[in-house]
C-alpha cells in the first residue's frame, strides 16, 4: 500500500461460523464499509483505519440475530458501523444460590459493612402497595448491561484476557458489523499507544459502571430499580416544566431488562405509581407528575 500507513498485520485466520448473520467482505458492504465513525478507532490515523477495512470480516444482521452467546469461546472484536445491539447477561442457577445467600455462601456484591449471612429481605416492601420485593434478578432473567449503536465497539474483553464471553450480544435492528479477530486486534493495540490508553479508559469505565450496577442490585429492591430507570429515561416536559415526560414509554420488557427484574414487576410498579398520582399515561407517553416523590421512592 504505497504511501499508506499500515497496521503491519496479516489477514485474520478463518473462525467458527457466527450464530447470526453471515460474514462477507468489504466490497459486498459497499460504501458503508468504513471504520471512520468508530469512537475507539478514532485514535488511529485515517490510513490505519482504511488498512483495517481489508483485514475485517463484515457482517449484516437482522433483528434478534445473536452475534455471540454467553460462555462463547470466540475472541473477535466487533465495530458497529450501522444499527443497534443489546448486551445481555443471564444469571445461572448457581449464581442465584450465591446471590440469595443460600447456605453459608456470602451474597455476591454485598456492600461493605453488611453481614452477608444476615436474614433475607422481607417478602413485602415497606410501602404497603402489596408488590413483593425482588432483592436481585430472578433465575434466568436477562439483564441488559448496555445498548450500543453506530461507532461503538464490543467484544474486546475476550480479546484482552482470552476468556469466554460474559454476556450475549443481540441485534435490536438491522445492523452492519466489522469483525476483527482478537489476536490481530491486540497486535494493533500494542503498536499504537494512543489506542492502548483509549482501551484502558474503556475498561475503567466498565469497572465503574459494574460497581454501580452491583451496588444497585445488592441494596435496592426491584421496584426501586424500576423507579431509577424511569428517572434515567425521563426528560423535562416542554409543555409543563414542573413535570417530567418519557415519550415514548419503552415496553415493560425493555424496562425490566434494564432494571434487572421481571416485566410483571415493572407493570406493578408503574401501576402503583399511577394509582398514587405520581405518574399518568398519556397516549404512548408517561407523564411524571411528581418528580420529587419519584426521587424519594427511588431513594436517590
């Protein structure tokens, strides 16, 4: 590639067929086969990104296609060119035993100063609305870790440590991915210090988010997590600045994914808020009429 900076890498070896979608080359993707919009790779020169295009495999996904599943041994790194994906983790029965404090096993993520062997939380919360507390996610319930869109990167953790996937990646809409095998990605990281620092910052961000998520799961009831998610989704109502609005209100299943609970719990929590006058449904929107009370209920 005369006059062009190259990552100095060879084409990746063939790998196991994907769970969803089909690999193709850059020519089949056409003008969308570019990595210029990727946030992580913005730390590389334009010439390096162009060289990477030829090293990547390219993949088109349909809605609900699974890129990789939890405990998959693959080490590919994925760059989202277009579309949107969700990263979901499932709790196993053994995790359920540990997190609920069964036997003498400490509960995972118990906050400092809390006795892991303390008595379990009561079956009802302290607000008298009749909705049972779910201290942590029920067995087999999926919990969304993050949703990602164009310009995002995922799958790099397995490339770094060589371990199996810790979550499932599934397409939420038609998506185009660039796929680079793990060893090639790590060679690229070693050759470019700026990319190495950017990757370290990403991993640090994962750790901080994980700490906060674990704290919430360990200390908040399921309904509190639903209330907190409603707060994250809400914006100031432009028609009534003293109120908040969520428009459109996501499906209860989506809110449950984000909150680490069940759809039925989300429906019960929002129903109780409506009966108390805290929120009001308006077409496809949810009007939060008492933002301060919602904050208090979430213990924020």
